[in-house]
């Protein structure tokens, strides 16, 4: 009897490893949602992302043959629409000249909020919406509002940036939304690709997201500007959509060639 009392009640025994694991998981489930909703936490993560992108830019020498966002041959086409691919766009804020106004369309999804917050760290204005629709005549309300906001920015003399392919659609295949913006604004589309020699491709992601790494070489390629006539019909819009796809893929291939060429 004395031996049993010395052991104490069973409920007070130290938790087993499995019990601790269940407790930890339950605690994480309890705090995960509040953390995800915390503006402070999201700002902190966005700041870390911004610092990492700056570090990548700082430690990757721009190779000969690369284009320039400022002082180059493309200034005559400003304000313009910078067209980018999903998963290949992450370095753009660090390479874009800070003194040049830029407005970027960012998806309205919760995951894209970090991207919008990171853009703010570079002084880039974010417009929330999704403009890469398969049918430009059937943009949702948010997408239509975003395109109107981007058109106003272009009219005010600001460059805008927009992802050309459709979220979770066919990667590296332009949607009609970006072509519609070019038609509405009368401003040219500028196919842009930025990459680094050291990079990690997330093969399981739908868009093959590329994580650019420090201590290598980088390149910037800007393709031939693409104009869309104000009176373009559906057939012409489709031709321009295909032209954007070809031009952006060519710019991406050239950017990779520049950084991967033997030195």
C-alpha cells in the first residue's frame, strides 16, 4: 500500500512521448490560425523575404548582354506593362529601379498577401485582383476593378507589372487579361525575365516556382514590345495572347542562356 501511495495518482504521471506529441500538435492547431491572421507576423515574414531578395540581388553580378530597366532603349515605351510568368517573378522588386513608380497586380488569394506586403517594402504599390482569365469578356468583378486601376496608373505615367499566365492554369501560357489591359490602355506589353545562375526549382509546384539563390550571376531580358490595337477583335486578341506567350518564353530562355553560359 505504501509503495502504491508513493507513486502518486496515475493522472499525475509524466506524459509519454506520444502524449507530448499530441499536446504539441493540439497547441499548434490552436495558434496556427491566429498567427496566420496576425498583421505583425505577416509583416515580419514579408520583411524577411524582402531582405533575402535584396541579398540575392546584391550577390549576383548582372552579366553582360542583360537589359536595363532605366536609361536603356526601352524608356521610350514607358509607361508600359511589364509581363512576367508565375514562379519566375520573385526577383523583380529588387531589380526594378526604386525611383521609378511601379504598380503591380497581385492575386486576391490569402497566400498572395505576403507578396503584396513584400512589394510594399520596395515602394511598389499592389493592386489586388486576377487578370489572367481565359476569356477577357468574363473577368470577375475583382479582376475588372484591378484592370481599371492599372489602366489609371498607366494614364498617370506609372509602369505596371502583371503576371501573364492564369493562376493554377497552364504555366507559361498567357491569359487574355494582360492583352485586354494593353488594348484598353494603348500601352505596350514588355515581356520580362530575370534569373540567376544559382537557383532551386520547386518541381512539384504547379508553376515550377524558381527560388533564386545568392553568390552567382544574374540576367535581365526584356523582349520586343507588343502593342494591341484599340479595335482588336477576338481573333486578334487571341493572336496577341499567343504572341505574348512566345515572347515571354523566348525571354525566359534567353535569360537562362545568359547566366548558364560557360564563363
